[in-house]
C-alpha cells in the first residue's frame, strides 16, 4: 500500500480543508453555474446573442470550445516561455 501513496496525494486535515474552502469560496464559480461560462464565451467571442447561442448545433459549439481551449493553451505556453 505504501507504494501507492504518491498516486492519490496527501490527505488534508479538517483545518486545511476549511481554509481551502474559505479561500476558493470567492475565487471559483460554483459548479452549478459553470455552464453559464460557456454561454458567456460564445456571446463574447462569437458576438452572438443568447438566443443564437442556444440555437447552436451541439457539435459546432464543441468545435468552438475545443478551439478556444487549444488557443488558450498556446497563449499560456508563449507567456511562460517569455518569462
């Protein structure tokens, strides 16, 4: 069992969990609103209305999301290589 300890990370104490929860409470959007972020990305990036976004084809929207994901990763790599 000891050989698998590194795979799952260290268990956090109750105090560590509470401190983390207190910090992430205001720095992370609750998961129940995560889908709003997708709508917001399409509205801002594609200059669409909310109604147009809801009418988008499912595969078309996934292609755009994949594109933006990869674009962000490339920009992050460029930024980290400049430092």
